[in-house]
C-alpha cells in the first residue's frame, strides 16, 4: 500500500533546525494585526507596486464592474391557478 505524504514534512538534516508553529494563522497574526494593517494601508498609499497588486486583485477576484444581482427564476402557474402579473410569460 502506498502512503502519501508531504515532502516538507519529512525529517532530514536540511530541515532539522526549521521550526514551524503548530498554532493557526489567526492566532499568529492576532497580536500584530493593527500594525500590519497600518503598514499595509501605508504601502497602498505610497508604493506603486502595492497599488498595482491591489488593482490586479480587485480586477481578478471581483471584476471591473463589481457584483450585480441577476435573477433567472420564474413563477410558473400550475394547472387551475390564476395567472398574475408576475406569472405572465415574458415578464
């Protein structure tokens, strides 16, 4: 039987002094969140590389025009029901 594993998890002399935290990323960042947020904001105001990175992120994730609601549902009348304004074909 073949057991899968991550190469980075193997023990070797190259990785002997590599210490990795066993806590979550949220716990690691919590104490420095305010400082990191302030520095990120300052970078986005003053550095062209940061401005471009934010623009690319905004365009690729959300899109140039943002989010728009588009409903594709219809109310179909059942046999014997009255057809109202919302149930009319083409509306």
